[in-house]
C-alpha cells in the first residue's frame, strides 16, 4: 500500500491510499480510501507506516526498521487451531514428548 497525491487543475490535490497488483501481466492500481479530508500530519504518519511495510522488523535484515509491536503470544486460528486441538484430544503431544503437551 502507498499514498498517492493526484493533482487537480484548480482544486487541491486528491490524496489516495492505494495498492498495486498484477492482473494478466499488467500492473494495476486499486484505491482503498480517499484521504483528502484528513489532516496533513495524520496522512504523513500513515505514509511513514506504509513505507515501513511488512519488512519492518523482518528477521535477518539489519537495515529493517525496529518493529512497532512485539508479539508476545499468538493464538491458533482456523485450520491450525483445529489440527492442534485434534492432536491434543488424541494425546499425540504426550506421545511425542513435545512442548505442545505443556503449553495449553
């Protein structure tokens, strides 16, 4: 995602939150939100957040920015949660002697 300023002839520029994607080998843009009415300092903060992107705090990259959040616990969801609960019901973690038997 990125923020794009689109100049208008006689009115203030339009500020859009956009994303790029490929369709049939061509690069396309999709507008997610119109930020024209937002205060400039909020738009600039969002611009900085978008620039950090998913690579912020990535493993092994010394040039990556420090992550804004640190994950302390993650709960399993969806198919992962279903597989994990089924394994626990069958007692597989106890058979394997893994940490799954301890962490509930």
